[in-house]
C-alpha cells in the first residue's frame, strides 16, 4: 500500500516503523506536521491508502481524517488520553503500560482502536522507555493495524483485546513535576526527573539559577549536607544531597540565557562545578569506583567488557579522551577478547553537537572533537593483540557507526537502527577512518551508495550490507545474555592465537599499502572545509538541531511525493 507518515520529526520511533513497513513491501512517504495546509497538500500529492502518525503534537486536519483513514500511535494503554501519557505513567509508578493504535476522529485520542500492545514498565527515563519498550510495542501494533486495514479496509475491528483502564489526563505541567528537596526522597526525585527526560526537564534552581534538570542517577551515601546542597562532581555531573542520599544531575538547561539548550551540568556552570570536590573518576579493572559513572570496565570468564553510556550517545572531546584512556587501560588487561558495550540506549552518535554549539568557537571545538574521536578509533584499529567486539545494544548514527567498524566483529540487537551517513548534518564529509573501514566490509553496496543513502537501516539490512556481522536478541537483556555467551565462547576458541596472528599480519599489510595517517589526513581535509570553509551548511544544521528549531519543510529524501 501507499502509506503517508505524518510526524513531528523523523525520530527513532518513526524510523523503526518506516523500516518495518517498507520491509513488508509498502511504499512509505513522510511529511512533517508543519501546517494543516501542508498536510492537506501532501495527501493530495501522494494519494495514500493510509496515513500513519507516529509522533504528533497537534490534531490531524479534519479534511484529512474524513477522507483517509489516519492511524495515530499513542504511547498509552487503551482508554488513555492526553499528551503526557508516559510522564504520568512514570510518576504514578505504573507497573504495566502500553501502546494503542487508534483512528483519528473529532475527539482527541478517542477514536476506534485498531491494535494495542502492553509491556512491563522499567525503572528508566521517559526517553529510554520510548526508545525500547514503546518502540517495540508500537512496531508490533502498527504492523498488526496495517495488516487489518489491508485485509478488511477502512472498517475498524469490532473488538480489540485490551482492558480499557486508561483515562483522560491533562498535560503534565511544571507544578506537577516540582521537586520538594526538603521532603522528597531520592527515588521520588529521580522518578520525577526521569519522567521529564529528555523533554521538557524539571524546572528547578541550581546554584541559585533557574534551569531544567535532566539525566538523573541515584547515589546511596551518608552525608551531613542539607537537602538540595551540591556536594560534589564527577566528570560533567554534579552530586546533590537529598533527605536520604544524593542524586547525580548530568545535564541542565539554563533559562537565564537565551537562546538556551541542554548542556552537561559542569559546562553549563563551569565556575561553580570547578569549585566542587571530585572523587576519583579512574576506571579500575575491578570496577572500584562507587556509584554512577559513564564509563566502567569488568572482566569475566576471560572477556573484558567496556561500557560507555553517554547521554543521547553524544561524545564530547573530553568524553572521547576519557574513553580512550579507559580503552587503553582495558587493553592492558589480560583478557584476549574485549567487548565494547556502548550504552543502553545508544552505541554512539559521534561528536557532541550541543557542546560544540556552546563553545566560543564552534569551528575550533568541532575540530578538537573530531580529532579526539579519531584518536579513539585509531586505538581500536591498532588493538592487534586481542579480538575486539562492538556490541550494539542501542542505536548508532554518523561517526558512532564507523567507530564500531574499527572492531573485529560487530554484533547488533534485533530492532537496532543505524544511520551510517553524515550528510543530514549539513553535508558533513565525516571522519573516524570511514574511508578505510567501510570499503573493506561492504558486500552488497558501494561506499558512495551507503554514504549517500541518508536514510536509516535496520540491523538486518546492515548485516546484508556487511556493516554488521551478527544480529540477535529480541530484547536488550536477551541481547546482553547472548553477548556474554558468544564472547565467552570466542575467548575459549583454540584457534584464537591464530586469529590474532592473522589480524596483526592484515594490519601490517594495510599499513604498508596506505598508512592510517593518510586516510585521516584526507578525511580531515574535507572536514576542515565543513568547519572553516565558505559553506555554512554544517553550522546552520547543527544550530537548528541543538536549538530544536522547528523544520519549515520536509527533506526531499523523506517526502518522495514531492
């Protein structure tokens, strides 16, 4: 069928549904929800059999839903209505939640139900639940709803299984999210911030400055500080006392500055953070650092595991340098197999656009950041005395994809989405040694085809291309369990020494043919033009992305009807 996506943005959920439906043979075109007239025009141009709305913040125009069946993806159980579904579910401590696919009509979120799925709630941020449980449930529900439409036409199903226990709930306001530091315990504070992460954050005051709080992590420790007092820092996060412990605040958005955008807390408050005591942030082989941290290492059954859980997958210059140091420390440990776990939501999305945007010279910070991630990637490429595995339990984009290709093996969870290209960020050329790493892996496409695609690929499609070696694990816990089983088996292989010898010989041959430095120099010469050249496309695209500027048109690679 011809299916038109009407969406606020091409976010992770919209990308997953796009991949699911195109894999089933449907022709999908995308239109951003910019204005009613634009939506009406898109329907007239594409003449879709069906409209699917993965992510909306406004009602669909009546002229559209009266003429074409429009299926809205609502992140709530049957009967739930309102724009803050997951926010309320987290704050209210729901143990089970769901996704409902309903037909748009005159009453918001109240049309006929075409499909529904439920899932167990996990202690996580709203955005993490959205990327995992909501996305998986939505993929199943939307595919079922589309199949029902294909089989029976525009008549909604008479009965859809699912207990209607939801209700109308108003938008969650900042008064509903407010933290009472003198009374709220750590669990309550973390739950409130998680319910507002990644948008809109919880309005509060930090260092007596109004700001929105994000990226909260509990810390159990004894202290004599008054609740809400800031008592320490680690890397970019600050530690704030509560009535029964403390909480790390990793990111904030100051509202005393315009325009404002989300930043690591220590960068948003540099002088205040610098004056705080900082516990040791070194990554020890035995995991000796207590409490929350972005990077840690453990060894088990002859395998080393290096986790780097960076917020939204973005890697600043400082984070790349810290991870490179942790990687070198891990490579000095005995295990001959090293698994890079990335983060729970993202493997990596490459350079940190928000930190770059905040710099005195975004061009200079871009240059520092790309060189830092190149240094990290080179350390991986040159790790020739062990087998390195990139285990993608979360999505990856841009430089994060190509950094993973520096590993010997790339494993991805089913449902993982990859965006192996740079052009959508102002026609960036890209680095991370992609001109060396990508061509030697591809089986069914050319590097130019992959880099010019500009659309997401599923883990399965990435495996067909050769970017990913193996795809498994229906859920994140199942994937991690299988990663450990496969890595342990790999470490126990009798031919592992022979594999490592072959790896060293291949690296020597490649270096003799063309040094890594030559690939890097050629890539960075193109990147220098992006950062410092006459074409401002990258700087405009980055600024719009960071400042969440609403798009004024849909990119043409998405809107095939145009």
